[in-house]
């Protein structure tokens, strides 16, 4: 497979579309990101890495961090986690409060904001420092020691994240948050503010394409069954309330973030990450989704 040529073709086709989306203006620091940026990287399970555009430029991963917090929570709590959070698509926006009230404070899945807050609470209950534990976990996964929080983004979210604050208190009122809402929120906002590049993200997630094992080191992160579970949740819940359209167009398990990144996995083959800050109406990268659709079309590789 000539990945470099395919990525270059995608880059040429998608670049004119980058200005069509809208950056996430409700987080002030993200509103300042130039909308014309585009990067894409592929990391295969046999160790080859390919990239195009601004694939080495770091950006705010936002909800892509939920892939790694879920992985840690599964290590720590395993099946007990699912007593507090569901495994179903939400069909609603990622920050909706309505469904949470109707379903008595149990979030539909770990990738909507309410579910991610519960996942963060699970980590906090078992580890003293959820913020830096998640950061250090990601550093180990991709072998890069200077990955860190973008504190300007974290503080921006803390100032303006009123809906997330309401959600945390809502969860607490239903008894589905053990820690203090302010402590859980602080960890959650810092997780979302992690700054990583496409190259770093697809390397960090490669264990999901390799049955739960980091190919380079042989370290087991999850069991093969747990890796399958995470990938299934990525397919059914990973791109907010557009999972059906994403599965139809792209055909890979994926997780998006409002920073403009989308991380996707092809089991036994590769992980791929694309970044373009302009978002569609669902909060997914507009050019990024198109790039991944072109990638699976041109390679002929998807899970279907």
C-alpha cells in the first residue's frame, strides 16, 4: 500500500475544504486557532509511520482524550465501570443534559461529556492524581516525554464550561459522582487540554489496532477482549450524534474532538489521525471526516 502517495492525494483534495467548517468558538482559546490547518498521519502495526501537512503540529485533543481515560478506567475498574455508565449511542449532542435527567443520572456512554466525567471520577477514586496519571499514561504510550497540558486551554474551559459544571453537579445529585464536582471537573478540563500531534495520537492509540498490546514494546495495555470493547464503543459512540453517518462514510471506529482532531483505528492494520479545526454542525472536523472517507475509499480498507 503506497500510503505516502495516498496521503498526498488526500491532502490536495481536502485542503480547499478546510475553510468551510467553523472552529469551536465557545472555548475562547480554540477560537483563535487558524481554520486552514490540516495534518494527517498513519501508524501501521508493523511500525511504519506516514504523514502529510501539519501532522507534527500539536493541537488540543479535547474529547479524543476520552479514549485514554476510558482505557485507564477499564484497567482500574473493569466490569464495575459499566454499572455507572452505559454502552449505547446517545443520539443527542455530546453536552446534553436532557437525556441524563430522563435516565436517572447514568450517562449513555463514556464518550459523551457526562460519561467522561464519570470515567474521570472512577480514576480519581482509585488514583490520587488523575490529571497527571492520564498525561503520563499518554506519554508512555507514544514514547514522547514532553506531551503536556495546554494550560491556556484548560483555564479557558474552566472559565466558560458552565454546561459541564452543571452536568457534574447533576451527576452528583443522582449519586453517580463520588468525588467533589470541582475536583472532577479540574481533571476533566486538563485531560481535554492535552496538546498532541496527529503523529503522536496515532502512535498512542496503536495498541487498539494490535489487540491491546503496544507493538513497539510488547506491553499489554488491555486484554484483547477489552480492546475489542473499546473499538466497538468508538464505532457506535465516538463521533457524537453523527456516528451513523461517520460509520457509513468512513467505516472505521473513531473518536473526534472539538479541537478538530479525529482518531481512527483499523484492527490488525493501523491507527490514523487527522486534524483540521473547522467543525461541522455535530462538532466533528468537516475536512477531517472527508479525509478519512477518502482514505478508506482509496485504500479499500475498512472494517466493512
